[in-house]
């Protein structure tokens, strides 16, 4: 095959006839020629049928050059005319003989099939894996499915693994971190080899780095997150990197079709028939030259194969290979793939494919929560902490100790799951874990296990269990949810004296969970919350939603923890549970004179009705203190600089 698309039809039994050359004439350029008209012929042995057919087309153009334009317009408006009457009668008085009708190429394949096999929500997930605003956990199969479509963004740096071989960590940096062209001297090239055309990439260098942690166990998983030294955002967008380099997933679609023996421009024409799928796969800047490069590599080992067009496609002078059978699904002629303006595909969730316990995403506004949600703060040692619980009007959270009590209405329940999706972890005490057997996951549609990718929007369950009472039963909801891919396995916080059987440790770790030992105690010989939160921050947890139980919440409402708790979100249900119920309240507080005062006064209060419930939002942790004397540092720096200049002048005069 030549690089301009000149080739002959396949010699297969189902496809024995001619193939029309794709080279351009003086009257117009083919689609392939418009993309790159400087390619060089690689196959000069064109069959007699092709030569005769090319001469027929040339004879028609030379006989009636004026009529060619109108016929071309008719072909565009009625593509089937190209096959029913490809060679019109010559004009009266013409000495040219009617050209022999060209046999349209045939193929053993169906009239129409898609070149794409995009996984669900590919465009949206590519954007998520590009931005990496939050840690993304997915199954190994999901990682292997989606990674080829985003591998053009990242370059692998190094890899390491644990001694037991269960965990492997790969480190990547953005492809644009280093400059593309280095100012080095040109080395002499071998005889006959042409120098490569290097082009410096536009834009600033990007310092985004990430790590991919692969864990093998009862539920093998892959966790993708930014490293500590990484920049928060890229210095470029995803379109820019797609323009710089094509991803291997898209090129694999192209390679599979090229190996079937089709012409590059025919393959490119079929790609353009589905612009939304092409865009979702990262093909916004995909060109016919990309197809030719793939086809040329395959042709090196298959030089005798005669390339063909797809069934239903035909060469039209001045327009290249176009679809002549069935509907035209491609873009208008003359519009290149670099001019796509549509957005990547968003998440689409067929309700019938979701688990029965999936919850619909709230249709009402939750903007009132925005000021109280986790936010990034540079230099912060502890995670963002949100206290949230449901209470009756008499400040009770359950009817009796150890009795699970439903208080929230359906609207408040959706809000709770939305809050879970916005936090990295959800923390409870061991008493609540044993009494309620909770799942501690997010069941909103679009979250991991409910139509979303991997463990997306799923918080990490944290159980504070100083003595190791939690049983880690494989049939408990926490481990069963993790095994089903609907949530993450829990981390259990224990004290050094906790007696934990090795079988229990192994059972939890094979599900993706772990035990964290804290060695710091408070005056009551309880684990210090400061140490717990610091350990979670060290493990990459940036936000924690604390849901209970009553003992945990009451303790964190005490004044000594106001610097660790950021937000308070309480759902008040229109009911009374009675004096026998379990209440939530901080310890009493007195001033210096012994007079009783308020224990805690949240600030920035917001009340919001939600169905039959009322939601109270407030902030506990105070804002960072303002500078004592604004501008004092600037004045001090000016004085230091002035003294340095004065000393410099004195030294100069002394010399």
C-alpha cells in the first residue's frame, strides 16, 4: 500500500474485486490527502483493474470538467448514486467512450459495525483519573479496562512492593513534567536515515505526580492518588495532553481494524462516523496520519496484503472514502476532528442496572451545606472533621442503649449519604458497630458499586475499638459490603494492649482493611483523639465524618476538642424519645468563679428544613488568628533591607 492510500482489494474469497486509489487528482484532494499530502508511496505494484479504474475517472474529469462539480454535489446529497451510476454518459459529440463501470468493493463483514468498544462513562472517568482531586479506588479489572485510555497522561518513574508481595506501588509523573526538546548536539545519523522533526511542546511544565497501589486479597483493589509532593492541579487540560500524545486504548481500536486489511482512509472514515465515542476515547485530535502510522507498521510484516475499503464505503473523486450505503453518520466534509466542540460523556446510570438498595441522587438543592463541607488547607496536620448525627427534639439519639433507632426522614437520609460521599472516612465507636452492624457506605447512584467507578465516593469506615472487641465476622455488613465492591473495608483503631488473634488480622487484611495501633492516652486512659486524627492524616485521610455513637460525639463536643472539630451538622426529627433514651451532650462547663456557663456555642449557624426534619449546620473550630500587627513583618523586612544597603555603602567607602 502507498502512504497516500493507493492499494488494491483484498484477495480473500469474499472480496475479490477492485479497490479505488486514494491518491488525489488536480480537481480535488481526498480526505486523506487533505490531512497529509506529503506521504510517500510504499507500494508501486498496482493491479490492472485499479489502473483502468483510475484512468476512467480521469477521462470523465477531462471530458466534462464543468459537469464534475455538479455531479460531486449530487453525490454528497445522494451517496447511493455513486454505486447505481458511477460513470454517467458522456456529452453529445464527445469522442470519449463510456467508461467501464467500476465494481464497488465488497467485504465479508456486516454493512455497519462500530470500531469502538468504549467502557461505560469513559469520557467522564478519563477526566476523573486526569484530575485526581480525590483518591480513587477500583477493582483490578476496572483499572485494566480504563487505564489504557489515560496512559498518555502519565510516565512511570519507579515501583516497589511489600515483603509479602500483596501490595505493589507504582509512581508516575505527568508527561509534561520535563521539557520535550533538550538543547543537545545532533549526533550523526546512519546513512539513509532522516532526522526526526522535533517540536517543543507549548505550556508550562507540570508537577502533578501520583501513585498506583495494587493490593491482592479477597477483594483485590487498585488505589490511585496524588503523592505528597504533587501539585494539586495540572498546568494544562486533558485536551492538551490528548493533542500531544494518543492513548493506547484508542490506538488499539485502530490497530485491530488495520490488521483486518482495510485502507487507512477507510478506517478513518468509520472512526469519524461516531464523533461522541471518538471524543470520549480521547480522539479529539485523532487524524488519518495516526491511522497510517499504525497501518504502516503492520504492513512491514504483511507487505503482500491488498488493502480494501469497508463494505458500504466507496472512493469519490475529491472526497476520498465516504459511506455510500445507509445513513451518513460522519461529520460534514471539511470539518476535522480537531474542531470537536462537544463535551466528554457524562455519567449515565440506567436504573435497571443498579442494585435494588441504590438511592437516587438528591434532586433538591444541598447548597446550604457548602460552607460546612471539607476544604483543602495547606500545612494542616489533621483531617477536616465533621460531627453529624440525628436527634429527637429532646436531644436523644436512640430509645435505649444498644437499640438502633431510625430518626431521619427520606430527605435527610439522602443528605447523610451525600455527606458520606464528600468525606474520605466515616468514624464510629465499637459500641455502635456491634449494636447496629452498619454498612458505613454511600449508596447514592453513581457511587462505587452503585453505577460508579470502583470505590468512588465511598468513605473508609473507621472503628475506634481500643480493646479489640469487634469480631471481624466475614458475614458482617462491613466485610460483606467490601467484598461485593459496594464499600471499603474498615480500619480498626486499637490500643497496644488489645489482644487480636492473627486469624482476625489476616481476615481483615484480605478484605482490604487493617488495624491501626495508637499508643497515646489521655488522663482517663482513653485513646487521645489528637493521636487518632494525626494517624489518620498520616494515612492519607483528609476528611472524617464522625457519626457516633453517643459517647464519641459527646466527648468530641467538649471544649478541649474545639480545635479539632470543624463542622457540626445535626438532623432534628419531629419526635420525642423520652427520658430513657440515650442523649448527646458535652460535659458541663463553669467559669473561673464557678458559675455554670454554656458548654459550647457553635458559630455561623444555619437552619434548613428538609422534609419533616430540620437540619442545623454550624462551625466549631475557630478561624486562624489574624496577625497581631498587620504590616509589622513588612516594616521589619524593609528595615533589614535598609540596614543591609547602608552597611554595603559603608564597606564600599571604607575600601
